[in-house]
C-alpha cells in the first residue's frame, strides 16, 4: 500500500463515524498485539453484529475516517490495522464490511489487508492496473 492509499488527508464521515473509527482502530491495534486468532474471532463476532448492508460511499467514508485517525496514532497503523479497524467501526454502526487478508498474485509478491463491501470491490484501494490481490482470509 502506498502512502497515498494508507493515509487520508481529509476528515471524512460524520462525527459519529469518526468517533467509531477511532474506537475501531484502537480495538484493532490492541487485538493485533495479541495472537492473531483473537483478531480473527473478534472479526467473526463483528461480522455477526453488522447485519445491514453498507453503501459504497458510506464504506469509503468509514475507511477514510479510520485512515485519518491512524495519522495521529502513536503506533504503527498500516493496512492490517486500518482494514480491521474499518470493519470493526462498521460493525459498531450495525453495518457489514468484509475484512480480507491476502497476497498479490503477480510478481512482486506482497502481503496486504483490505476492506471490501460483501460481494463487491475493495473500498478505498485505488489502482490503475486493476486489482491483483487474492484473499487468503475473508471475514
């Protein structure tokens, strides 16, 4: 993920979405300091909590709000933390967002995590050449 994709420079979303984005990011950062199975289990529970569908525009606002919150975070906030934080923030809003962790299928090999609308495209991932990542874990 390039620096343009990983850090939003504009505040996005409503005040409630921004507050839940900060909370989702905080929980994600804490979970990812524990064994990975804990993050997977909490994501599975969050998937159950987020029942209602989410529009592409609103999903983008939540993802950008999490990335914006990550700019001022005192620890590492990269694709894994921000995508899990966005998924958890959406669950707190009662909405569903899919958390994906995978790898690039074309050389060079890279690992990446992203959020996507269920059955849709990745949210906030801008690529001119198309999407070259294959999910290994999808919750």
